[in-house]
C-alpha cells in the first residue's frame, strides 16, 4: 500500500468544512472597527473563546503526525510533550495569565519597549517577523508533505487551498475570526479525538487488553514513558523529558506568550482562559497517544506498507481510517489540516500586528510620513495580512520544490535554536528588575552562539563532554537555555541605580503588569452575547452538517459515533445560543 485512499464522501466533508470556516471571516468582519479590534479583538474576548484559541494555536499537524510517530515508536513517551504544555498553561492560571493581559499592550514588542527600551523592541520586531513567516511556511509545507504522501493529495494544492482559506478569514475578520475558527475547530477536534480513543480502546479490549497486547508483542520496555538512553538514539530519556517540560514552561511563561491573552477582557478572565487550555491539553495528553499505539499493536503492517520516509507518522491516520465510519474520516483529515491552520492564523495575525504597531510607526517617524487614521491603519492591516499570507504560501511552495525530508524534526530545531534564545530574557525580565537596557540583547547573543554551534554540529568534546556525545534535542535546548540565562544574569551588576530613568521605566512596567484591569473603565462595553450567539450558530451549522452524515451507509456502531459527535457539538452550541439570548 503506497497511499491511503479515501472516498468522494470524505472529499465533500473536507470541502464543506473549509467553505464554512471561510464564511467565519465574512461574518466577523463587522466586529473590527479599528486596529485594536483587528489585532486583539478590542480586548473583549470571553475566556472560553480566548482559552480555546490559545489551546488550538499551541500545536500544529505535528500533533497527529510527528508526535504520532513518537507514540508509535515509544508509546507513552509522547504524553510528556502534552503534559508539559498543560503544565505551562497551569502556571499561566496561577499568576502569569493576568500579568500578561495587564501589560495593556497590543503586541509583545510593545511590552518589550516598556521593559527593555526601544532598541530591544526594534530588534525583536525585525527578528520575529521573518522567523514567524519561516515557521508558518514550514508548518504549511509539512502539512503538504503528509497529505501528499499519505492521502495522495497534490502537495501544491494542499498548500494553496489551506493557505488561501487561512489568508481569507484572517484578512477579513482579523483576530475575531482567528479566535472563532480556533474555537469551532476545537469544538470538533476534542469530541472527535475522544471518540477515536474510545474506538481504539474498544478494539483493544480496554486498558487491560492494551497492556496485555503490549506485553505479548514484547513492547513493554519500548513503551515506558521514560526510556533508557540505549533506545531510540538517546531520545525519550529523562533528559529529553526534562527538556520538553522546561520548554513548555519557557514557551508559555514569558512576555512572548502575551498575545495569547491580549484579547481577553481582564486578568480574571485570563485565568479562566489559561485553566481551560491547561485542561484541554491534559485531556489531549491522555487520549492522543492511543490511536498510534493501537496502530502499532493492530495495524503495523498497513503503517509500514506506506511509501513515505517515516511511515510511523501516518499511524494516527491509519488507526482513524480503520475504526471511524464513513464521513468522519474526512473530519480527521480536517483535524490534521486545521491543527496547522490554527497555529498559522494566529502567527499571521500576530506578525501583521507587529508590522502595523511596531515597525510602521518607526518607519513613519524616520521618513516623516503623514500620520494615518485608524480606518487607514485597519485597511493596511488587511492588506498586509493578504501580502504576508501570500509570502508564506509562496515560501511553502518553494520548500515543496526542494524535496526536503524530516520537516517535523526541523520544526523542533527551529523552536529550540531560533525561538528559545529570544524567549529566555522575556521570561527572566518578568521577575528580575535590576538589569540594564541591553540585558535582553546580551542574553540573545549568548543563546544564539550555542544555536550556531549546534547548527554547525561542532563536536561537544571540544567543550569537555565525552567523545561521541551528540547534539540531541535536550543538549541543544538546555545549552541555549543555560547560555541565554547566564548572559541575562551577567548583566545585573551593570544595572542603572534605583531612581534612574531606566529603572523608573521598569518599575512602572512591573507595577502596571500587576495592577488589575477595570474593564468598564479601560475598555468599555463588552459584546459577550454576540460572541455566544454568533459562534453558537456556526456550531449548530457544523452539528447539522455532521448529522447529515447519518444518511451515509454505515454499520450501526458507525452511525452511533456520528450521532454522538453531532449531539455533543449541537448541545454545546445550543447552550451558547440560549445563554446569549437569555442574558440579553
């Protein structure tokens, strides 16, 4: 078997869903009257909307492909990735979520200027934009590789269709459309993956049956959550697990994570959004590993028969296609597509916000351009979103022509080597006030030095490690973390004295960050009811769309799965509509 074949019914499901998602952008266009609305929903987002968006944007198709490959090979080790994310969001719930919202900014470089000054802000703005473009293009390209190899889709068509859909609703509806589509995608993803997990357990004979099968196939040692360094080339060890959990802390607990909460109403709602994302990742961590493990135990021949470089990365898709009824297989393809689209749309919106709020004002000041009105800046925001989306699509198409391999490992390296260095000072800067304005730049320089050494694969024996020690993921991450942290801490003795202009700026930033928001005074009137009713109605449309699949010929158990998914989505959506109407 070279590819997985899916029916025309599944294609209709995929096309119908993509059209529905595109409509979200049109509907939410009216929610944006200025740049604050467009880039951070005017800070009027409800906790359930912001929390689900934070959850969906925190992972990509890698969850159902690259991570599924990890689960196929090493079983429960993959849970560490998702539990690390849940831990990161839980810390947001404890204190950092409110802090990030209370910074009272539109972009994180804007917050950086209040903490480190304008030079550091400019560096971050110029560094962040191309990195996000590259990351989004790589995610889109990786999605194309997977769908091309596994389902036989044309890689260029996948990149174009998914890219254009994201570009359309992101440009028309802005942050509101991004969050709404994220919520609707999560509304499908969570119950659907729960149903798949249940079908897997039923097929295996429950948890006891799964563990008995693991033992019978001699996989007990391989499937330990933390493995021996002698297995899997040193991956999935205690060092790897520590790196993944620490990386989750760093990604979610620094100023870099701020855009996740800029859209929420206040600090209290930020807490609720964070705990929702944490719980959803906890649920995901407990069920997403089951299909690839099931594929390893029951369908390994079908998986290994696929003509792709890493057949294990198709394990989730194989298990889903084997167990799901006709119609719902299309939704799994949709889940894989939208997992990437959710991270791409958030990155696109954040990037354009940096262009409009951080880079454009500097250029305008330098070249003495006439100041633009809010309506003009809003129009520019939509235009730049379209242009940047086109750049991302073109870059993804270019990557597709290079016939590269190992895209998911490359994405992990991009995160460890290019993203971690800029996140480190943004974490320390929230807790340590006594630093000079150049502390973040020194930290980044130290971190990037290690990144360059790792990229060039300079032998670790040069630095006192045993001969043959390799640049594993944990070595790369912890090397960057230690170097970046030491660079930041080394700047402390050079900090200006208390009472200086820089220290007063930092103290003001910290004080503002810890001051609760008075929503009515600072923001004004909310639109909670409109959010509930509009998104709830879209949810009812999705439930009806799924319910219509009951006419597809399926065995009784298949019809039951379809009905269960439609009822769950329909009930949640109906409650939203009713709650919005009654409160009105």
